[in-house]
C-alpha cells in the first residue's frame, strides 16, 4: 500500500495501518537501554538517577514514579530503563486495558518482589481500579471482594513491594489522591534540535544509515521536538535516499524527502495543516470548540488535542481560549492566507485608526 492509497480519514501521518507494525518494531530496536544512553531530558534524568541509585544502595524497591509528557517523548522507554537500572522485571499494561478492579487485582497479585509495573495512560483507568490502586501503592495490599451483595466479604491480600511507573500525557487529569501517591514525578519536555540531532545520529548508527550533520539537522528541525517523530522521519528519508540517491542522508536528500512526505519546514505534517486549515478556512480563525474542529478534520478529539495541538500551541500557531481554539496571526502567515478584515489576526481595523 502506498501513502496515496490510504483512506481519507487516515491523515497520512506516516503511520497507516500497515506502517503500525513497522513503527513498533523500529521503536523497539531504537530504544535506549539505560539512563546513560537516554538522550536529553537532563532534569528528569538527573532526578531519576538519584532516586534509582538511592533505592539500589538501600537494597530496596524504588518509589513509585509518574512520567508525564506528550506522546513520543520517551515515557515507555524510561519505564523500561527504570526496570533495567533496578535489575527488575517489568510488566506492561495500560489504563484502558484495565476495565475492572478484578483485572488489576489479578495483575497486582502476580507481581514478583521489586517488579516494575508500567501503567501507560494511567489517567484512563476506571474508577474502581483506581481506588484499588491507591491501597496497593500505599500499603502494598489489596482487598479482594468475594461474593455479592450483603454477603460479600473483603479478603485482604498482601502484595510484595513493587514499583509502579505511571505514564500520562496529562498529569493534570489525574485525581490528586493518585498523583500524591507517586514519590516522584518526571515532567518530560520537548527536545531541543541539538538533542534530536543526537537521537538521529544514534538511530542512524543502529539502522546502519549514513547521515551527514546537515542531514541530521534538517530532520531534527522538522521533528516537532519529539524523538519518535525524528526516528520516523529518519526512516522515510533513508527510504528516499536509497531509492532516489546513493543511500546517504544529506541535508538536500532530507529536505527533498520530507517535502515528498508532506512534512513542512516547521515540522507540520498533514494532520497539523488540516487542523490549521479547517480553523482558518471553515471557522475564520476561530474561536471554535475542540469537538467541532475534530469533526471537521475527521479525527478523534483526543488525536487533535494530544497529537496536533500541543505542537501548534508551542509553535504559537494556535491558542486554546475558554471560548475555543483560535488561530494566531502566525498561523495565517504560515499557510500563506490573509485573515479576514476586522478579525484580531488582521490587527483589528478600528485599532489601526488610532495608532501611530
Ligand atoms: N531520550 C531519548 N533518546 C533516544 N531515543 C529516544 C528518547 N526518547 C524516546 N526515544 C525514541 O522514541 C521512541 C518513542 O519513545 P517512547 O518511549 O515510546 O515514547 P512515549 O512512551 O513517551 O510515547 C522510542 O522508540 C525511542 O527509540
Ligand atoms: Mg508510550
């Protein structure tokens, strides 16, 4: 299947149905294995290094860790590194996978001592499971309910000490009682271009691709501060260099390849641009509600909010206001469009009369 053949509501983010498997396999191959190999995030790395070293020195289990940050910044990778650094096994599950408290009880009661339990998208866990987790985190104990109705009894079950690593794209959504039970919260930041260049050079070595400094810089500049995207773009640029060039990823090859794959010079891809275009062309620059905007681009609310928006907001192209999403003057300029007269983005016709 070529990119062109993908169904229209697949926004061509370079992750189609068939590309999903490639993505997962490639990611697994490129994951740093320990803290020293983990590029960037100097604060989280230093904090985590202290937490883990101290736990190791005490011969105990590390405190529960919450990792918050946008998709693709390295939360899953860090959870595996935590287990590796502690020499502990890791169990991986996610909030949406835990529908009932019983699901969680089954997982918790089968944990080995010191095991790392990675709970991805922890903010999407069900309420009863969440309450069971409170007790498990604090007292290493769960109450298993046997029977129904008035005859139901709670049988307390001791758990071995374990380390919960929770990941969330939005720490603000976690109920305070849950947030407070984590001994340490690492806030993952977007990566600086120089850090992404290091990620790209590292991945290129592992993929056995030759990348010039200029090529790495070109890819880094379009990677939206996100290692997952940097790795993905590197693979597409490699394809291009292989088919249309001599296999070497130069600055020129990278620029041409990313034009073919519709990633522009600021790193906006088709989803980002379709969100901006809908906002500008259909809604005159806003304000418009998130749900309406999502329907207009044929995407899930969450995709628009968690994948496209954080980057657009950070780039100063879109603003979230209480009345809805609003395009900034920079958004009109980036898409080469003229804001309608009288809108704030046009500078406001009336204000112009009284200025200067
Ligand atoms: N600090 C980093 N250094 C090198 N590669 C990284 C780093 N962070 C993430 N990656 C790469 O990006 C990919 C996505 O990271 P992942 O941990 O799955 O992100 P998240 O769980 O936050 O969505 C991984 O395959 C990994 O190779
Ligand atoms: Mg992840």
